[in-house]
């Protein structure tokens, strides 16, 4: 754990505030948005003005999390309006740390009178006024659950749904090695509250967009198997997106398909950005440390799940990633 405070102190700081803006990382996933929405709704239920500031529309898979809640404020939590609060009392990194994860919103983050970071990713010591970073937690949503307990808030169904979704997605529906006994205990508490388990499972795992299937098929047709089948790499170009009439978010599950292949220990998906840079996601199955590989390119994350951005075209990045993976496996 990397921390200069306790969840009890963070809870008191938030409850003593009048306005809070939450900042998930760019291209947010279910854990980032689930954590943000849960905390945002809890704060609103305490009479505190709260918003989740995002860069782009939420991915279709998780946009259901931002439906109007059951509390005192019926508005969605997520907004792209930087003037949602002119000068917030507190700005909070959620599921990330550092300006490089919120580039378009960094200036707004620093308008807060006080800053907080809550995260579960491996990182250096945070520069925020208060920071609580625990890489032993399976998901940031688990930390938010404990924070809300410290705040003494009442869990309504929409808050519980958001936390459950965050834990579920960051543990791979409880398949990944980061799943702990505590993960199951927290979910048991959420089940008792009355989460919409069946509806969430259908949304997350039985609601595949046909464009996603087409894109995955096309990318898998040209994947690379290397190191005697111990690694698999696939590329998603802008041209491929056009051919499949797909969005880049439709490639999010591709990394899981690659990792689950028989014999594969390391999987990587390269995504060509409109800027010309290449985003890379890494996953490991059982023993490899892909955080070390990501750090070679200025990235990072968890031992079994990491990522980075390479400021080069996708073919050049592909060659660099292949070299790094082969060296790691050798």
C-alpha cells in the first residue's frame, strides 16, 4: 500500500466539503466508472454537489451505470462540462493517478482547493494532498465500498450495482488471480442489499454487439503467435474499424480472447489511435509480469494486466512489442 492517509480521514474530508469532482482515467472501464458513480451518488445523497468529469461518451457496455439514481438527485453523474463546478472544494483521481491519465481534464483537476487520489494500480507515490493506493485490492470499487462504509452512507440499489459492476469487471467475473476472499465477501453484502445481478450479467456478458464479433474475427485472422505459442498479439487499425463498421471500444474484449488461447501466457492488443500513436494492452495468464513490459514503454499497471502508449505507428510499435515480449519470455 502507498498511502499518506486513511479511508476514515478521506471520508471526513469528503463529508466536510460542499462540492466534489471525480476524475476517472481516459477510456474508462467498468471499475473506473462504477467506482466514480457509486461515490458520486453517495455524496449527492449527503447533500454534496458531485460530478464525474469525463472526456468522451461512456462505452455502450457500461453506460447503464449512469442512469438516474434513487437518491436526492435524479441527474446522471457523468458530464463533459468543465464548468459543472467552477471552483470545486475537492478533486479526486479515481482508479488512476497523475495528469497523464486525464490529459484533457488536468487543468480542471488543479482548480480544486484540495486533491485526493484513490487507486489500486501499481504507481509511484502520489502528489495529491491525500492519497490511498492499495495494489492488493482487486478493484478500486472495493476501496470505494470501504470508503462508503467509513462515510456511514446508506447503500441504495444503484450504488450497490455500480460497485458490483466495478468488482465484477476488474476480476474478470471473478476468474482472474486478483480475486480474493474479500471480493466475495463484499459482493455477498451487495447481494443482500439487492443488486440487479441478472440484469447486470446480461448487460456485461450476454449482450455482445455484432460489430464486436466481426472486429474480433478480423483481428484474430491476422494475429501473431510467437515464442512457441506462449504469446499472442493482435492489431486493431483505423482501417480495420472502418471495414467492420466498429468503434475502438468494440476491441476491448479481444485481449481476453487472446489470453485464453491454449498455451498463451502473454497477450497483447495494439490499437491505432487517430493521432497516429499506438495504445497497447498486455495480459498475462499465470506467471509473467506484464507490468515490467509496459514500463519499458513508459506505461504500467498490474503484474497480470498492464498497458502503455507508444508514440509511433502501429507497425513499428508491433515490432517493438514483439521484441519485448520475446525477451521477457526467454
